[in-house]
C-alpha cells in the first residue's frame, strides 16, 4: 500500500509534470472507482491543471476550480504515460480503473491489482468534501507536529500503539509498513498501550516517526513513479522480512498475522526477547 513517503513522491512528480497541462478526457473504466457523481468527471475536461497537493495518503490534483482526489488503497498505483495508446481502453478489462488524457498527448492511468477494488476517485469542489480527508489527523511532516502535540495524541489512547499509528484520524499517512519500521527504530512492542508511554518513551517514538518518514521521503525524492515500490521495499528493515535477520541485532524477524494483514518485529530489539502470540491462535502477549 502506498503510504505517506510514496504519495508525497507522486505529488512532487505530478506537480512538476501535470501543472499547466490541459485535461482532454477523463475516462472512468471500473465501476467501483468513482465515488462522486456531481460534478461529473467530464467537468474536468478543458480545464488547466494547477498544483498537486497531498492529504495523508490522498492525492489532490487541482484542475481548474475543481479537484480530482484519489486514494490508491492497498493495490492501486499511478502510471504516467508520455504517450497513451491509440486504441481507447475497454471498461472492465484488466487492472485499469481510470485514465486521464492531456491535450498534446500523454496523461496518466490509475490501476488496481487484485480482486478487492478499493481504489477511490472523487471529483469535488473542495477536498474537504471527501469523507476520508475531512477526518484526517495531523500530518507528521507538518511543523506543528512537535513532541508535545504527539504526546498529547497518545494520552488517553487505551489501544495498542501499532493500531494508533495506523489510525488516519490520529496521524495522517502512516500505514502498515512504516508503522512496523517506526516501532522497530523506537525499540517498542507493537502491542504496548499508547497511554502507557512516559515522556521519554513518547519523545523517542516521536523522533522515530520523524526520522523514519523523513528518510523515506528523502530516498523517494526524484525517483520515477514506476520505481517507487521497489525503492520502498529495498529500504525496509523489518516489514515484510519475517524469517530474515534483524539488521540491528541479528535476531530473527518474527511475524504476527491478522485477518487481512500482518506485522513484523524483532523480539530482541522490541519485546525483551519474547515472541508475540499470533492473534489468530491465542491472546497477545504484552
């Protein structure tokens, strides 16, 4: 799933390549992709693209006075095309969900792999009309996201820290992969209760959030859209690396599976050497 660093890199790419171009056609090709109907996608045609912004994991393409907003979900992606195929795409065929053609040639495709169709596109007059944007928490790249603000977010949270970090209404932009990386860097168990952090622990976790995301954004800077997924995967230290040695201590990275996802962690670095119980089989170890 694209998370804050990858979406920020896509924003930067689109801001450089799309701004000033005129939209010729907008073609929704999957029944599930379009979440709004007024204004229709055709209202974007003939309008000039302005700057692209980001709200958490949402991309916001300003086109005229309207906004084309998309959330790539778990298996979606954006593909920039210098030249679009001459043959018009056929709805419902393959992973193609939406195509935007630009005057003068080129454009981009939104695609989604797999059978769970969660990629979402909205055409709105104000991005705050998108429910997911309206309920977003603070952006961790914002200057106001300081240690005091972060500590206040944790206070009173009786949930495990892994879930708190992934909750978009608490902090915008962090998903499954980077929450694993943040917790590994901070040497924190994913099952530690957020409200149990003392001031020193909260400060260390806050620094891990900033460093992990900041380094990922820096690595993704200037990387072509098609190479962002591979770049992300190559830099992960624990997420997706169950069974491999921890790059910090050499212990074996472990995994805990859930209904539709999993987390990875290092027992030596994060849980005092204890293996966390699989949620499907027994109670979680604290």
